C-alpha cells in the first residue's frame, strides 16, 4: 500500500511517500481502506520527537490517528461491521507504527463505528480524536451538568469546537476563548459568550463551575481565578499538582483520550439527529501531510485539516 512514513524524528523533510506492506488482520479487527486521514497537533508533536519518551514507537512510523473509510475485510469474531460499511475511528494503538496516513489500517472492530449518514467521509475523518477528547473530558472527568457555566479555553480549535457543542447539548452556558476573527465561528457552534484571549478577561467574566483547558501553559494558569470555589478544571495539556488543587479548593484532572467505540457511536447519533455539527474542514492531499502539519502548528487553520488518501 502507499503510505506517508516518518523515517526519524525531526522536520517534515523526514516524511516521505513510500510502499509498505498492507497491515495483517488479527482476530476482532477490521481492515479499513482509508479515504481521509484527520491531521491533529499530536501528529507534528510525535514527528518532532516531543513525545518519544511517553509513547512507544517503532520506525518507520505511519503517523495519524483519525480515519474515515470503507471496511474491506472483517476478522474472526467481528459482529458489529460488514464489508462495505463506511466507518470512522480513532485508531491509536499501544505502539505508534501503523497510523492513518496510508491506504489501509487494521483496527479493533469494537472501536470502529459507522460514520454518520449525513456526513461526507471527509467530514467524518476530522472527527474521532477531537470529539472523543471533548466527550471524555466533559462527561467522564468533569461531569458537566445542566445549568452550569463552562469556560472553554481554545474554543476555535478542533477539540474546543466539539466541546462547545457538547456542553451546550448538556444544557450548560458556554463562555469560549478564541481570537476575535474566529468569534463568529464559535458563536455559530453555540458559544453564549466569545472572549478574545489576547485581552485580560479573567476579572471581568462571571465565575464558572468548570474550565475545559484545550490550550495549556499561561491559559491554564489564567483559568484558575475564573473558577468558583469548589469548581473543576479539566485539561488536555496540564497535570496539576493535587496539593495545589486542594489548596485552591478545586478539582483538577488531566485527560489523555482513549479509543471508545460506544462513545463514538453516541456522537455519531447526535450528529445524525442534528444536535451537533462537524467542524469546518479543509482538504489537502496525502503527499501534503508535512505542509498540513506545518499549517496546523502555525495556527493558520479554521477547524480541521483532512488528508485525501484514496
Ligand atoms: N490529552 C489529549 O488527549 C489531547 C487530545 C487532543 C488534543 N490535545 C492537545 O490539545 C491542544 C488542542 O488541540 P486541537 O486539536 O483543538 O488544536 P487546534 O485545532 O490546533 O486548535 C488550537 C486552537 O487554539 C487557539 N488558541 C491558540 N492560543 C490560544 C489561547 N492562548 N487561548 C485560546 N485559544 C488559543 C487557536 O485559535 P486562534 O486562531 O483563535 O488563536 C486554535 O484554534 C493541542 O496541544 C493538542 O496536542 C490533547
């Protein structure tokens, strides 16, 4: 199969198109012909070696954890999917090796889900990682409730754009940060209040029950005074010292998203019923993967980039 592979950690010059063996199919797995691969910040973070001590890997690496495509083969003991189904999935494996920037991937069928009928494969390829991240942060960790006020830091990003919609669907009031040029976009997703993060807003917004931090660093620190006493902060970047959280009288948690077919099926259902819409997407070619990563890293993307594979 054709694949975009990474030969060693470093710049985009270490990414190149080549031929690789099609992955073998194990029991409980399906083989997916990938139509679109989603691009996420973690892709360039892995390429540049930032996560090399945290994530087991084996070169050459095929990057990419988001796919939409068609089931081509079904392994033994797979009951939820058939050949020809159009599916989407967050395909992170314990070892980073066989990813989404390729024609085929084999993955655990239980975590592969039929794509929402009202989405194109391109739209579906943008969704699994960011929507599962937002879902797990808001519901598994922060337990957001109807009537609560939530501050979403990084509301215009892939994760933030799904988090705004999930929090609204759950009945919360949403304050979201983004640069001013993206305020119309985050309001179109349901944000009640749009804040430009370049301003000092901490003292002038109402105190919130929950912060969802999708930015980290200074944005995380500046979020703390926005919380009510007893409030919760959930971050996908920062792990707070529990002693500090206790001193401040808040609950803090860190989330690292996991594949979850049942949650992805629920998200697909919300999309089909019109409660949630996909983020804005930009299509590029598979051989432009390096360019796509650079564009994402520079912050020049509205919504998500997907790579057209086949
Ligand atoms: N732990 C996990 O499981 C997990 C899962 C997914 C993602 N992540 C991480 O979470 C981060 C966000 O992911 P993503 O996919 O949403 O990224 P993304 O699509 O690249 O979005 C980042 C967004 O942040 C905005 N932004 C930049 N600086 C900001 C600030 N100080 N305050 C508020 N917004 C700011 C940018 O928009 P503007 O143009 O408005 O600046 C951009 O839209 C990445 O670092 C990613 O690696 C972690």
